């Protein structure tokens, strides 16, 4: 798997996690999922991707206020 494939997979995983975070009613599960998202965020960053500094905000909010 090359870097581009890894980046695409990591972005897909973050999107899936975002859906899980939005759907879970359990605060403990949400916290665990947010932690997993942060790890994926750092993986992207270490692969040289430009990623938001506050991944919990999400790109949609940033686009609406940019």
C-alpha cells in the first residue's frame, strides 16, 4: 500500500468514525471513538497531509465559518 492509498484509507476511517461518534448515545464510547479519531489525525499528519488542528470541530464547521 503506497502513501496515497494509506491516506485515502485513513480519511475513510475518519469519516466512518465521525458517523459513529454522531450516532452513539454513550459518553464513554464517544470519548473512545474521539481518541481513535485523534490517532488517525496524527497518522495523516505524519504522512504529510494537511489536517485541521482541531479535528473534533470537523471540516464542515470550518467551511461554514471560513
